[in-house]
C-alpha cells in the first residue's frame, strides 16, 4: 500500500516538474496533488502487504492440507481396490 511518505514524495516530484514560472504555485500544487492522490487511492480495492502475506500463508497451508487429503484418499481407494480384488 502507498504510505503517506510515498504520497508526499510523489507530490514533491510532481511539484518539482513544474516549469520555473509556476514554482510559486508549487506548494499549493503539491498539497492539492497529495489530496487528489489520497482520494483516488482510497477508492481502489486494495489490501495492505501484511494482509496479502497473511492470506498467502493461509492459502499455502490450505494447499498443503488438500494435497495431504488427496494422498490419503488415493491410498484409501487403492486399499479398497486391493481388498475388492482379494474378495
């Protein structure tokens, strides 16, 4: 997620890119750019990096459990098939 410091840096870069004749309005522009960026970014459906990492860990654990269950099921089916052949 973009932090307030990143927004501040981006606003400063945008202000720094203004032509020399507009430098007097740069501070006002930076403030408005920061406000607009914050507003637009808040509308996006994003999660924090921490939440993403948590969900990735849950997914990895779930995949491992599914693989273990698939292996157990295959073993049980093989055992049942062997028992059916012996009967």
